[in-house]
C-alpha cells in the first residue's frame, strides 16, 4: 500500500481537530451550566482563582477548564497577567443568549445526539423508528435553544417582511397557526410583535406544549394559546397565515400535512415553511453546516419520521426541489424561496 505522507498528515490534522471539537462539547456545557462564560463576560478578565471564587466552584477542578477553552480559542489568555477573558466575538457565541450567533443550543444538541447513538445503531439493522417523545426532555430543550437566536433576530426583522403581504395582515389583526411550535419561541415572538393578531401554537408533543405555555406566561403574552395537535389534524379553516418552523422534514406524511394546511387557510392565505438550509444534491451540502445537519438527520430526524404514518423521512437536508415537490402535492401552486440564512431557508407557499 502506497501512502501519501502529505495527505496522511492533512487527514491527521483534521482528525485531531474533530476529536478536539468532540471533546469540547462536555467542556462547553460545563462552562455554561456553571455560569463561567457569563461570569467572565460580566466581570471582565480574571485569573483562574478569581473565576473560581466568583463562580463558587472548586479551584482545582476549574484549573483545567480555562486552559482547555484557551486551547480551543473559546477564551482569550494574557500570559503576563495570567488572566482569562472573552473577546466581544467570543462572548457572542458563549455568553450572550440573545446573540444571533449564540451556539449553546448546538452544543446541547450534539450531547443529545450522542445519547441517541445506541438506539439508532439498532435502528440501522431493524429499520425501526424512534418516536420524537422517546428521545428524552433534553432534546426538546436543545432544539428550542438552538433555534431561538435565529427566530429572535431574524423572524420579525427579515423573514416575515420577505413574505407577500403578511406583515400588513399581522398588523391589522390576523389569525395565525404555528404548527410544530415546540417550546413556542416562534409563536411568542410573533405574538409580541403583532398584538392585534391571534396566534395558536400546535405541537404533537405534550411536554413541549406545556413548556410553550410557560414561556408565554413568563413573557406576559396574552394573544397566544397552545394546544396539542398534529399537522394533519389541527382544527380551523379560516387562518390568514400558517407557519412551520424546522419541522416539515420530521413529519411522516409531509404531503398530507401540506394538504391540511391548504384547507386550513383562507383563499388568500400564506404558508411560511422554515427548513434547514440545503442544496438539492448531496454534493451541494459538503460544507460545515451540511456536515452537522446530516448528523442530526441520521440520529434524530429520520428516526423520528419513519414510525409516523407513511414514514417519508425527508431528512434535514431535503433541499428546495424535494420540499417543493411535497408542498405542491398538498395543492399549492405558488411556491418560492423568500429568504435564507446560513442555517435556514424560508419558503412561502400560496394556493
């Protein structure tokens, strides 16, 4: 066997980076859970002992943590003062929950994916699915936390204005169904922005519906309600606007869901479908985001879809062409990509 030494060293470097990233998941989550990032962000540069005292943690246990974080370029370090700090850019990722690039939810999500490995391993052999509700509560919290920054920073400001006539409807007072609402952040943000409209969030997972109700209560939002309901059975035929946030590809019968959306909308209604960013061909998705989404699709999305109804299992990298096919099968003829971010594409469908 002839080995190219240069290529082997390049691959070794990639493997070390990958292993370092994998090892970072636990370390980042410890820092988040103990409030270490926020303590540094709020108090400024600190020595290890100062951080231990401020965060009320054991100084010897803490000593390894900032060293790892510095090696990962997650913290900054001044050797002269032996102090650790967060640059403004680092803080955006690790310490500021409302930042558009807050990534703690992604680290939480990867931890859940690892937990799913054993069951998915078996599913590879027997073809079984894994119900969404069987993944454990950490999955639902991680998903909500991961998508919340995008909804907070893009939904009202960019996504809704990109749709055809939706913002005026919402300002005047519209009836809106947010289907697959999860923990309800998308619903709550829209309800806060458009107090004249009425928002109803539906999700088939009862635990998520209870969390959504709690979030609405915490934010004193009164023009919203949440109910357990599926995408093919939620009630109503007079909605001005229906939204699906990052959920169509998880459904067992997405074409059936599309057909139900159509009958639930008024004739001039709009359907917004937010889905993971993806190209139509696998080779279009050979990039860092596609890499992450293919892992999520393997461990969560496909196993969730397979046991439902027809088990369409679109996967998290379905792409616009496949999504358009599904939406068209539901009776929509006017479908377009309204806008996009590095993580999401925003589709609009009208009859």
